[in-house]
C-alpha cells in the first residue's frame, strides 16, 4: 500500500511539473501582448513577498524560473486581462482557482498520501484546467490514463475485498440438506400430502423445492423427507 501511495504521489508530482511548464509557455505567449513592460507589471508586481524574495535570491528573470505556485498567482492576478483577450469563461476561472487548491494540497501532502476521492478529483481538475492554458494532447492523455488506472485499481481492490469478506452462503437445515431430486417428501404443513422432488432451487435465505404432487409441479419452502 505504501508503494502504491508513493507511486501516485510521484505521478502527481510529474503531472504538476508538466502543468507548470505548459502554464509558463502559455503566459509567455500572452502576457507580452497585454503589457508594455509585462515582466514588471504582470509578474514581479503581483508576486507575494516570499515569491519576490525568491526571485531576487535566485536572480530569476523568466517565467520558467517560477514554480507552479508563482505561475498560478500570475495567472490569477492577470485573469481579467487574459480572459478578455482569450474570451475565457467563468467556468475556466473556476478551474484556475481550483488549481491553486490542488497545488497547495499536494505541496503539503504527507507520506500517507491523500484519499482516493481527492486524488481523482484533483486529476479531473487538472484535466479541465489543461485546455484553458492550451496544454498539449499528451498531458491530457496522461491525465485521462491516470484517472483510468486509479479507477481500475480501486475496482480491483474492491473486488478483492468483497471476495475476502463476502458472507458465506447460509447452510441448509438438516432436513433440507438431505433433499435431492427423486426423493419422496411430505409437506410440513400437511404431512398427508406426499410428492416426488423434481428440483432443488438453491437460494437465500432458504432453498425452494419443486415437487410433483397431485398431478402438477409445485414449489415449496418447508418439506421433509418421507419416512
């Protein structure tokens, strides 16, 4: 289980890294067309204090030097201008906001990982966000495959669990255990009626017994072997 969690975290880390690369490329194409001094006005001026400090310390001078948190902040702070230029929808805005939550959740994920529902939701959010930033088909395909693998693994785990924990079939009562086709039986409610067993229909909570009696086949729950 721990290995599975590490694999999921590694794959999510890779996917988020690809998102950062493609978001950087997207912003690099669109911001220069919106501002005269786009680096100062659209990037440096909107970063947090901590992000600006990192910019100075590492002497970052391009979008590729920003991490995903910084890139998402740049996108968020310039959303109006970008959305007007690209005719982006309110729904696209929602996905951009959700991406900040996704990034923060995985940046602080511990070794125990995240619940499967959260992982699937995050993969789905990234997949919906990808077209907003003109992500390539490979990223979208990778996200779809990751979701499919996650579903398959959960289905397999559930099947294994059900196979291990499924309730055992109810044991037939002593009198029913001895009933087989061809035997002569009597009806418990009226022992004067006798017939021949035609078939035993196994079921829950009780088996049903088909008996040929009085010129016709009838089905009973309560019968006994005739003495």
